């Protein structure tokens, strides 16, 4: 699969929706946690981590469980076939 095909098939929307819970969480350095997580995704894309879908999805949620402990982890696991691996990486 080409890089373009890989990106076309990458489904991030459900992870972005989960990450929007971080919009209300302010960072000490300014901005909010959602913007920080979205920027992390952008950095990974800049460095061409196109084929590591678990890493890209985890980048969006890497602060979610810490900042929002009431998050239902199983909801993330059930998002798609990467969900379990995404949760494992975020917890790591």
C-alpha cells in the first residue's frame, strides 16, 4: 500500500472525538490539552509516521486518561481494531 493509500484509509475521527474532552483542560504553559494532543499528531505526521496507526491514534489520547480519569477505557478499546493496542500504548 502506498503512503497516500495508507493515509486515505487511516480513521482518526473517533479518536479526535474522544480527545475533544481535553478542550476544557488548560495547560500550565498555555493553551489546552486537546490542542497539545493534536499538535503531537501533527509532529508525528511531519516525521512521516504514516504507517503506525496505533501511534498516531495514541498521540491524540496520550493525556486523556491522566487528565480525565473518569474516561471509560473500554470505549476506546471498542473504537476499532487498533483500540486495544492504543489503550496499551497510552497506559504505557
